[in-house]
C-alpha cells in the first residue's frame, strides 16, 4: 500500500516536469530548423514524453499539435 501511494505521488510531482517539457517543445518546434535539431530529433523528444509519463487529455492534445507541426500525424 505504501508503494502505491509513492508511485501516485511521483506521478503527481512529475506533472510540472511534463508541463515544462511541453512548454520547451512547443517553443523549440516553432524555431527555425537547425542541422542537428531537425524534425526527427524533436519527434523523438515528443514521443519520449508521450511514452514516459501518464498524461492528461490536455497534455496529449498539446503533444499531438506539436507532432502535427513537425509534419507527421500523431500516432
């Protein structure tokens, strides 16, 4: 039971990490492309957030918009 509370608390505390990452990804994907930071790089970063965290509906929608901006439909 203690483990369950700890896992829930970690997800709750990670919410600010997800929001910060989404803010950064949203800003970064609107910038002019650089050779090393192309759409594939940003797509991997977006998908890493999508796979690594439990996301709210709003966060999923933000990720899908970013993926669409990168030129590929959300998966």
